[in-house]
C-alpha cells in the first residue's frame, strides 16, 4: 500500500478509539476529515464545544412528570446520530472550559449525550491547534487524554498540490484510504492476550502512578485501546 499521511488516525478512529489530531491552523484538518467521511459514505457533523453552552454536551434537564424524574435531553443536532453512518468531528477541543471537558468524557467514550446514545458505528474524531496558538487554549485534563489516541497531523501536501493545480478543486483528494474489514476484530484476541502477558510480567507498566507531561499515560484502559489499534492495522496488513 502506498504510504498515506495520517492513516494511523483513521485506523484508530475506525477501531472505535476516539482520536484527536493536533496541528497548526490552516492545514486542512477539518476538510480532510469531512472528505474522508464522504469517502466512507458517512454523514459529517462538526461540533465546536467552545461555541456552545456546556449543557449542549451533557443534555438539558427536563422534568418527566409521568416517571417523576429528570430527563437529560440532547440538542436536535445530536439526535440524528441515533441512526447509523455518522462521523462526529469535535473541533477546537482544547478551547472549551473545564466543565465542558468533563462532559466530553461521556461523549467521546460512551458515545452518549444526556439520555441519548449514538449509534455504535458512530466515529468520533477531535481536532485542535497547539495550545500556544489556540484561542483561550487549555491543555486537556488527563482523564480526557487517557480516552484518546493522540495524532500529530501531517499536512497532506500531495493532495493539496493536486487540488491547487486544478484551480482549488479537491474533489478527488483524500481517496483510497482503507476501510477496516468486517472481520478485523478477529485479530483482537492475539493482541489483547500479548499485551496482558506483557503487563503480567512487568506489573510496573500497567498504570501510571505519577504526573506526566505526556498526553496519554498508561492505564488498563489505554492498553486495551492500543490493542484495538494494532489489531485494526494488522487486519489491513500494516505494521
């Protein structure tokens, strides 16, 4: 397979691991993901948390008189994701306040907003600029980081060049990125068992017990997500 920029991010996202891509502004992160969603035959929705009140990420409290408790109702733009075939793109994820960040934990990990559950095939991809150039940028809290695959964006120059040579027509760009086969999870037990044996032999690597500047630190959850990523790549015959 010809090398394709940012392929690792797309493999992780398809494997059900929420994926964050980070790169400077103006380098086609949003357009890339939008084009990939179209290529996959999925609908695309861009959600910028800092442009919404926190309740949009957690649901609006509404009294249910019949059942005598409070329902958490989602906004209409999330309601559509109960149906299959969506890519949820959480843009400028590092510009939202700490309260919204905590609500995003449920959205990215459980694919849930309030009482609404997204369809299981919903793909979640987030994006951000580096903290030093993001408006009101804040580092993500470690519990958020621990749920994500962190990808350093590589500008797809060849696709950009081809589109520029056609007067700004990128309709044929970002093609031929592989889709995981339906049987990709058949490779999963090979990698979960290998990682489990590694952790049993070296118990000190199972989880992180100290603060770190690293985005993603070791935990039982992140080891399992790593196994999903590797199994997905294996299913495509990739290293």
